[in-house]
C-alpha cells in the first residue's frame, strides 16, 4: 500500500486533475483580453503522461468504494486516523502539513485514500497467511537489516567560526534555550528549523570529528565547539541507544508487518484487476479510451472442463 511522499504526490495529482475537470466557466484565464478556454486546457492535461495513471486511480477508487458497499466492508474513522498518524510519524514535525499544502490537498483527501487502502486490506486479509515458521526464517536471514547498531540522538548548532561558536556555547551554558539559539545562529538550513534536531544516527553517518564528539559526550551536556569541514558545531547529545541484536521478542511484530506488506503487494494488484475485469467501465473521453484495454477471455483447451472464477477474497460464504 502507498505510504509516505509517493502516496501524497499521487493524491495531489489526482486532486489536481479532478479539480480541473470539474471546474466551471468557458475560460480558465484571459491574457490581455484573449481567453484560454477550459476545454483547451483540459485537452492539454489529458495528453500528459500522468493523465491516464491519474484517471485509472480515480476509477480504481470508485471500484473500491463500490466493493466496500456491496460487501458491507466498513472502516471506522478511528482506523483512518490511526493510519494517518502512522504516516505523519515518518516525517519531521510540521512537514506532513507542509506537503499537504504544497500538493493542494486537504486532510479529507488524504483520509479518503487511506480509507480505500484499509478497505483493500480487509478485502484480501483472509488470504494473508504468515506462520511462526515464516517469521523465524525471515529473522534468520535478515540480521544484517534487523540488528541495530549503537545510536545517539543529538542536536547541534553550526556556525562559521570559532569565535561565534564560543559565544553560542556561552549563551547555552548561561541558560539560553537550545531551540531558539539554533534558529537564530545555525547555518545548517535543514536542522535549524527543527531547533538543531538531527534525530538518531549511528557510526559512519557523520563526519569523523562530529561522530567522535557525539559518541563520547555525556547525554544532556552542551559540549565544546567541534571543528569539521562545514564549520564549528556545538553539540548536545539527547539520548543513547545500545546496539541490539534482533530476536523474535523484539522484532517479531516488525517482521510480521513486513511479511504482511509483501503479501499485500503481491495480492492487491490481482484483486484490483479482478474488480476492473468484472466492472462495466464506459469511457466517454477519446483521449482516455485505451486506459482500460478490453479483457480478452482465454479459451479453455478443447475437451477440458470449464473453470469457475475464484470468489473475491471477502465474499460471503
């Protein structure tokens, strides 16, 4: 299922396309009195490579909603909200909302797509089979990705020279708030807006001098200026995590989630294809006529019995 920035980009593109198609009026703009017609504008949009993809996603959304209605599949607002919060947690504070704004998306747009994703999860859920043996086998071959090295969470303020670094250090040790001081002095554009926050990192992710200081400083202490190729850093370690070897106890749930996602990735396309094959889709726009090629039935070999189509995963028995 789609998560993160790719999910939001597709939502934004679909919202843009739907908004243009539903607009009123004969012109989208006038330039020195000369109009640009809405029909011309929409025709240009339809010729974009993304147009058919967006169109198929919109049709797919309708099919999913119809499936939920016909099979009495319900998703609560609480479940949608929980899924939304999981996606938000993948971004730094405030970035999720900024992405929505940049994509001209409302929270309702996002929640509609998430609801459809959860419907799909329920539809194919009965076919997802993950055994304890599957989890153990995945753990045995995946220690390289599941084991976690020693990590620290730190924040820093980057300044161009030693004199400024010493001034900033003095202010912090004198009681100045780290967040406010970072926003005022730091020349690191990515972290300064977050109060200098860098999050967790392990060895090998930072330049050597910064790494040496971060992994040796006591937590909660503002360290002395550290020189690097970028300037001078004032570092404060906030938290430490010891290295951890993955076990069934500490990683079993994560492994099940990964295996579930893998099986969903295999089964959802086939489920959606069946919805499309079973649907009557009439396309009235010539530019989109080939978005859904007609299904060509496969003839059974001579003398072989007819094979019944398999039931939908969530069909009542």
